[in-house]
């Protein structure tokens, strides 16, 4: 994997964008439920989920929110940034097999305090708006190029 490079406050401009895409798998839903404690059957029980308006299991809304965090942590501003706040409205469910693309756009910069306001949008593979919101991030002051963290292999028992 390539190095992660950040975008320090001095290199950030209004209108700057960054995106990240990920396809939701059943394994993702199970792991997210395990780490978050959200075991709502609409996410985990196919029989129950079939009785809901969705007709099948859906991903956790905050899984999409976690993708926002991934863009902030790895792309804009990237390593060294501090994720300060987030508002997020969920517009449409994410189902297993959907590919979600999160795009962040710099809306405002307060350079003195290194605060960057990011408009956040998440769309599925069909272009349908999944979620929308605003994040505030404290951007790093210095340029950084660093190896990404490594993930352990996680199996199911």
C-alpha cells in the first residue's frame, strides 16, 4: 500500500474535494455490529428484515458515517487531522452489495484556528444520495507522509 499524505492547512482551499468508495458486505455488517454493539435485527436477521419496508437487511447508518471518517483520516485533510464534529442525515438505506462513495468538499476555512468545514455527501452505485451532512476538522499544520496502519486478519468462529 502506498504512503498516506495529508493536506496541511496551508494547502487546503475552498472547493477542494476528496472521495472514498467501499462496497458493503455481510461481513462488514457483522463486524460493525460486533464492534458497535448495534445488534438491531434489521441489520442481522434476514427473516426479520424481510418483514420491514426494506425487505432485506440494511447496513448500519453509522457504517456510512465511518466512511466519512475514512476520507478525513486518509485523504482530506488526512493523517494528523482531528475529527471535531459531524452532522449527518440519512436519506436512503445501504444494502449488502451496495457501493457507497463519500465525497467531502471544503466549504470554509478558519486558518487561524486550523478549522476546516467539510460538506459531506454519500451516494450509492446508482448515484442515489445516501447521506448528507457537515463535518468540522482541525487540519494539521505540517505536511506528513506516513505508512498506513495495518489491519490484522479477522476470521469468524
